[in-house]
C-alpha cells in the first residue's frame, strides 16, 4: 500500500458564508495544510478563486535576516558611503564631494 504525500492528498469540503459574508474553515481542513490556531493568512483573488497563503514576514525582516547570514568578509567589501553615493553605485554618475 502506498501512502500519499501531503501534496498528493486532496481534500474538499463545503463551507457557507454567513450573513456578514464571513467564511469559517473547518479545523480538519486547516490542520491538513499545517495552519495552526492564530496563524495569519493572506487572502488573494486569483483567476476568480480565493487563495489563502501563510502571511510572509515584512520585507524589512526578510532583508535583515538575509543580511545577518552574510559572512563578515563580504560585508566588509560593501562601500561605506553607499547611501550617500547611491547615484554613483546605481547609475555610474560621478561621486559627489562629501
């Protein structure tokens, strides 16, 4: 007997919108995809379907996490005046006097 992997497993259930338009998802449906009580989800409309996905951390948290992973020797290679001379580094303009 072959066990189904989570991505192979399909589950559907009927849900109903209440008078205010809110929809409650059954706990077993949430558990099947790893949604825990209190989890934040993002609801999007995609081709006429409502798609729920886990909320991602804000961009500044993702950038900080990636920066924390950088080896110190790579951080040392970054220009110290990067923000002051952004036009130089992005567009090749002459550097501004400081």
